[in-house]
C-alpha cells in the first residue's frame, strides 16, 4: 500500500470520527435544551399552580344549600344562621362549629354538612319528630326525650304526656301500648299522666277520664275493654270518669245520675275495693 493511500484512509477515518462526535454533541445539546425547557415549564406550572391553589383555598363559600322537610324550621332562618357563622374560606371553614350552632335550635334533631366543589356548602337538616306534648314546656320526640320549646302552637293536636322527666321513655311507651289497645274500639288517648305516686291516669277522645292506678296497666285496660259493650257505649256521653282498679269490674262516675244509669253502674261495677 502506498503512502498516499494510507494518508487518505487516515483522513477519511478522522473525518468520520469528527462527524460522529459532532452528532453526539448535537444530540446532548438538544437533550440538555429539552431538559431545561421541561424544567422551565414545570417551574412555571408549579408557580402559577400554587397561585391558583392558594386562590382556591382562600375562596369563600359562595352558596349555601339547605335541605329539610321544613315542618318546624324555616329555610330562611336556617340559611341566615349558617351565613352568620361562616367567615372563613371554603376549605378552612369549621363545619363542626356551624353544626353546633344549628343543633342549638330545639326543633333540629341532627345536621350533616358537606362541601361541594368549588364553593358550595350542602346542609341537610333532620327535624325533630314530636310524638306528644310534654306538660306545658315542650314535647317528647320519637326517642322519648323531652325537648323544651317556647312556641307551643306547633304542637297543637298532639296528645299530652305528663310525669317525672326521667320517666318520659316509659310514659311514651305506655302511651303507644294503650293507644293500640283502644284504637280498634274507636278511642284515642288524649292525655296520659304518671303521678308522683306512680298512679296512671288517662283521658280519651270521647271525654272519659280513666284511673288505672299502680301496676298491671295493660291487664287493667284489657279487663275494662272486656266489659265494654254496646249498652255502656250508648251511655258514653253521660260518663265522666271510669275507675278500672277493681279486680272484678269497673266503677263509673256519671255526669248526671238517673235510675237507669244507677242500674248500669251496678252491673259493670264489682263490690271489691279498688286495688292500687
């Protein structure tokens, strides 16, 4: 091989090597530029994203949606109370505090609050379920708890329960049992009272006042219903009160006594003394 050929081969190899190096340097440069561009985009995204997130976190609650049956509470009153107690951002609002304020309303049994993106507050109000009036201070709810309220007009038409507050659950249960016994006979319980000596009394929708005494309340009522007949019912407008504490009958107090009524009283009344 001549010196000229060897020289040309070396020149050619050097040229190929230089081209390869330049190609690699160009690729690295492009990759570096691409990484810089990506980093710049990420930096800008993080910056503006953090600004956007900060703005969202500081966004106030714009809308309050209240859901309820609205039998005993007012939509406007509840909404006004909520808005009065929210003064922070959408995400930082203390919903427990708002719930506590709502629960202070005696007509509200429970409240659930939830956030709805991006700026809405959903409030679901469960109202109390009054079963009966409690004396003249409030009502008994479906769990037998006595709830005090100032406004009594909303309770008109409900039966009245009375007794010691700690006996409210028992009194409500007794009311349900006696109502179920009497309703098939056309009677509704208007009031029921457990006195300080644990003596039970109730008033019916037809005007009868019934004394049950202490203990065996259901058995005494069943005994009373057993002696109830058409003849006695035909005189019900003249009956003022009935005492069912007797073991073998009932005692009747008439509004106006006449001969026929005296005979009917003797028929349905036993001669034994009333039990407690």
